[in-house]
């Protein structure tokens, strides 16, 4: 039965990290008419977020259920058996996992499969082609800006794959009150990233310059905004956490570490500094002065090359002198931020942020109204990628016919111990081995 013939639209979100859960849950609300909370699932793996991390996203009062890929597929199958099948599934996952779940959904042979939606949680600055081709086969591939939509379509059309699934939208977590300076408040926030920069030397450099900036400006509060606490994992691996590196230094009283919801931190931010964090787009949307660092170069591996043409590239030396960059309005409009602002002389901008999701909502509504959805037809198949796809599918082990493992206290303890060992290996053992290899 098409979802359009009944009132409720049932939505499931499968994510593999706290950031992607935030993107997926908010996207589900933006692009569907569902009034109920989406059913949340978090994929069990190396980046499985803690309950604290999930709660900190602030997107739901209900903690998503932790599952394996096979358990998620069983949940989709069982929901249809009960007559409560999901109408829309949002896959907030890395590309390879999206492709594996697409295969799993196709293999379920449901009487009516759900509309499958996927996309990216932030700035797309690496693995553009492979990531997109792994996501091909979803009914809707969301682009966070006009710039991304053009790039996505060019990739799909360039390999002879259909590009109709690409729909321009925006990042779903932009919002908040416009920046308003307050008398007596001067707060610089550095948005840290787990793997940018990646080396100890570069991360130590950034930390040292932040502390020096705090000393040069004793009347300014300098906050180092961190994504996770020690022992927690994020979307990307973090070998050298800033909170551990700072123990070796002696920062002044006006330098502090900050955790919590980024939106709440931005409420009191007067200058957002980062290498390439998506937080820059959140700040720009609220017209908060923003700076993208060039101290370590403008390089693809850092992701700050995405901001070429933005007018935001600068260095600590300039920030120390009190020089803040001015954003290019045309660039902002093409990136889908600062929506609702005045149109630029070239005629771009001036749109509504809420209106940015109209096309995606309309596309999902059209698909839900179809008597039957077409088969899932990804670009990567055993014919187009016989030496690549089988390995991806094998790694995810999405066999729903295998016996479902029984959850027990011992199993949970062993799993948590394994995660702890993995985190210890990433943050302690791997750096030591790497240093020994350089001798």
C-alpha cells in the first residue's frame, strides 16, 4: 500500500556515528511529513557512539537501538511482516556501508520496499567519486548545496549512471539566532576535528598557536571545542586528542576546553576558527565571523581547499593582529549557507533555508505515491566492479538468514572490552609504532 493512502509515514534512520545520527534524524524530519519520531538505529562498529555522545546531539529524546547490519535488515523485514513496514529509510553511513545495505534491502524481497535516502554529513572534500558511486542505487542522494549537486551529477553522468537521484538540499542542522555582539564578550572558538590535522606535530602546532593567541589577548576567551571525551570515538579516528596534548603545556586562564552541542557553543561565539570543520558552515549561516586556517597549507588532505574562493582563508599571524576575514557572498550562496540573506549583485542568494528542503520533500512524496517502487539498481555490480564489490559486501556480512546471536551480559562486556582495546591501539600503540618506524 503506498504511504500516500494512509496518514502516518514510518521512517527509520540507520547511522554509524554520533554526527551521522544527528544528520540522519534531522534529515528525516526535513524531507518527510512524518509527525512521529523516526525509529533510530546505530550501527555497531569501531565508531559506535556512547549514550552521552548521542544525547549531546540533541536531536531525539529516544536513544537509537544499537544493531549490526544484519539485525537492521531483520528489523526492516519484521516490521513489514507486522504490517508496520517503513516507508522511508535514511542511511547516514559511509559509502561502502550504504552499498552493502542497499544490497541487503534488495535481497529482502519485500512486497513494498522503503524509499532509500542517503547523503553526506558535511563538507565533501575527499573520495568524491568513489563515495558517490557507492551511494548510487539509493532513491534520493542529497546534496548539501548547489555546488555539491552539480559535482554529484557530473560524476554520475560521467560514468553513464543515472543522476536523477541527486536532489539539492542543505545541511539539516543549520539554524540558530544570527550573531549579535554583546558588550564585554569576546569569545574565539576553535572547532577541532579528530583527524585534521592528523600528525602529532601539526596538532601540537595548532594547540600552541591557540594558547599563544590566548596569551596575546588576555581579555578574549579562547575555547577549544572538542568532539569527544577521552575513550570515545567519532566518525574519524583520533590518534592524538587535543585534551591529552594540552597536558604537556601551561595554558593561561582564558584558554579552556569546551564540550557540548555546537549550536549552544555558537550562541556565545564571536569568531569561529577551524581548519575545515563543518562547524564553519554552521557559523557562517548565523553570520558569525569565521576563519579558515592556512598555517599548515591549503591542501586536499586538510579539506581547507574546499574554502578556496570563500574569502575566509587566513593565518594565526593575521588573527593575532586582530584581522578577521570577510566572506564572499556569492560563494556562501553556492554553498547553501546564510540562506535568507540579501541577494548578491549577481542575483544569487536571498532564498529561505526552510525552502531548501522543498525539492527533497517533494521527491520523497512522489516516490511514496507510486504504486510500486522500481528495483534498487546500483552502479557498482558484479559486472561493473567484479574485483571491488564482492570485498565490500563480504566485509559487512549482512546475511539475515544466519542465526541471530543472543545478547547477554557477558557478550556486552566482551564487546565493550574489545572497543576499549581498539581505542587504546589507535591512540597509544599506533603512534608508538609509527615513531619507531621513523627511527
